[in-house]
C-alpha cells in the first residue's frame, strides 16, 4: 500500500533530483515506481505499460488534477479504492475501462436502464 511504499519512493525521488548522475531513464523508472506505489501496483508493471500511461497523461489537459483528487480523498475508506480503480482504468493498468466501472454500479445501472 502507498502508506508503506510511497515514502520510500519519495525519498528515492528526492535523492535522485540531488544527484549529479541523474538520468532521464532513472527519473522515468522512479516515476513509474511512484505511480505504481500510489495505485498498489509494481513499478515494473507500470513501466511495461509506459506507452499507455504516457498516452493517458497526454489526453488530460491537467493530469495533476487526477492525482490531487486522489490525494484529497485517500483517507476516505469508500472513495480511495474507487478512485484507484478509476486511475488504473485511465492509465490502462487494469482490465477495466471507466465505462465498465460506471456500468458496474447498481445506482448507475438503474439510472441508465
């Protein structure tokens, strides 16, 4: 969970930014590790889907708002898991789409039917 892995990734990121040996590939690896930590996924799995992740980020005008929304709700026991599912779907890191998540909701099915 992010509570355990996010501080480690943030510490690595901070050290990396201060390092004279900073490389783009290393920075990218830490970026995927951070996204994985936030979404309870392995960084290597996120890296294996790099093209889909980059594509998703490019599609959003302000992608940081996705992460702010998650951060604002991460303490909410009902919302945090759902937002993680949304983010995994947005970044194509799960087998679900946003449409499938929406249609899986009983309240939405009643409204859409």
